[in-house]
């Protein structure tokens, strides 16, 4: 399963207003729920919250990738947002986060889920893409095009 197969314009939001990462996780659970693939939005939110409390999913460079496995989702779902105002995310580099990818997966899809997380992180660790690049996107389609170009650089 490829990253670009999962990234749909309807699950990309630009310049979202949230105050903190807890409000962000609630927002993301709601966004993923619009797919119709979420059986229980509250269970998804709790899974994201539990994962985040274990260890921050802020990967540095102003990027966070909150994620969870839960049987409250029927298939792997990916959403992405940019934040109007960067928020503290307890990232290891102490930089506030302004671009967020969220991945939710049924427990039995663990291998594909881990590949998606790895593919997202690779885009930034290999410097094919920056948070600023995505933050400056004006449309979901432009956001996706930036991902496509970055994937070509790292593949």
C-alpha cells in the first residue's frame, strides 16, 4: 500500500485552528470519521490519546504523526493537516508543530500501517520535503502534489 493511495483531498485540511495537541487529536478523530470507515469515533480518539500519552508522536522538524491501531476503523486511513498557528507538541527537538499526518489502522493491518508511518517519516528525514513546503500549500491538491514529488525523490 502506497502513501499516495491513501492521501485523499477530502482528508486534507489547511490552516486548522487548534489550541493544543489534545484538541488536535479530537479534531483528527473527527476528520477520519468522515470517511465512513470509523465504527466508533470516540474509540479512535481514545486510541490516539493513549498512543500519544505513551510517547510523543512529534518527530521533529515541525512535523507530527499521531497514529493508532484500533478495531474501531475498518481499513487504514490517512489524514493530513496544516495548522494556522504552530503548537507545542512535546517533540524531541522542542520545535512547535505545524504539519500533521494522522494514521489509523485496524490491528490486523499492522505491517502496512508500519510501512505508511515509515514512508511519511522518510520524506522528511531524507530532506525531500519540509514542513514549510507543505504549510505553504494553498489547496489539498497542491499538498498532494508536493508529496508525490517528494516520494519520487526518495524512491
